[in-house]
């Protein structure tokens, strides 16, 4: 089975779990991997790429023997969703992660094409080239958060 098909299977299984449990799923990563016949990192990949705040999901995890990953489908207005995204950015964000988030926001129609393009350019390494390398990701996070907040003001 190809990687893409396995990713689709993992995502579909998680979506079914969410549907069966009123938008909440608690996953034992190793158990799900064994059930689906994949490696645990495949589960992580699907969760981090398809169950993000900007796609309408809250994810929390607890490590250890009784660890789990809890996914909750968020039914929120755009303002609440954007604030969840702002809070998920943290103190630093690299260019690639920022680009992925912007593309997801565009796909979810929280940003139009023009604004998404402006954000991509403003957060690019080229735009931040005059800032010292060691602070670019912090600066990028600050700019990104402020731009997102401005979209809901």
C-alpha cells in the first residue's frame, strides 16, 4: 500500500472515530498503528497535516504509558478559529511552517488569495533578510500573529 493511500486510510479512520463520538476522538497511537498496519509515525504525520487548528481541530496529547492523542472537532466562528491559530504559533515559527499554515488558511477560506500572498511575502526569508538570523523565526511569529489578529479586527 502506498504512503498516500495509508495516509488517507488513517485520516478516514480518525474521521470515523470523530463522527462516532460526537466530534471527539481519543487515540492510542501505537494501537491504531497496529490495527491499520502502519508505523506510529504515520499516525503522527496524518494528525499534524490533516487535523490542524486551521482545519477546525484541536489536538492535545499526553505522553507515557497511558498516553493518548485527543482530537476534537471545533465548531467555531472565524474569529475563534483564528485566535486558536494565533495561540498555536508560539514564540517562533520557521518559514516552511508559516507557509503551510497560510496555505491551510487559504484552503479553509479564512484568507483570500491576495491576503495569503501578502502574508507569504511578508513572512519570507527575503523580507526578513536584514534581521539577524538568530531572531528571524521570533520576528516571523510576531508578524504572523499580528497579521492574523488584523484579519479579525
